[in-house]
C-alpha cells in the first residue's frame, strides 16, 4: 500500500504508513519470513526488489530487538 501511495504522488501518506509499520514491528513479530516476503513482493512491483530490502532491514531490526531483547528485559523487571 505504501508503494501504491508513493506511485500516486502521496508521499506523506506513504511515509506515515511506513512509520506505522515500524510501530507495528514493536508489538507484532514482523521479522518472520512470511511478513518479509509479502512486503518485498508487494513493494517490488512498484520500486524494484532492492529498495524494499532496505525497509525490511529496518523493520526487521526493530522487530527482532523488541521481541528478543527488550521484551524479555521488561518481563524480567516486571516479575521482580
């Protein structure tokens, strides 16, 4: 959807959608293969396959850090 919005000249909408994706990555594990493949296949239609991988690197990093580093730390401090 962000690629489609960008293609129609709605850059602000595309930016807000990608920021929303980053916020979603904190709560939902977006580093799974299905999420990555869906994002790359959808965005590759409009921009080519290289640019979506930059986005994948960003939201996967946020997702992995939040689910494997920050979440266990928060749960450990919650139990103390």
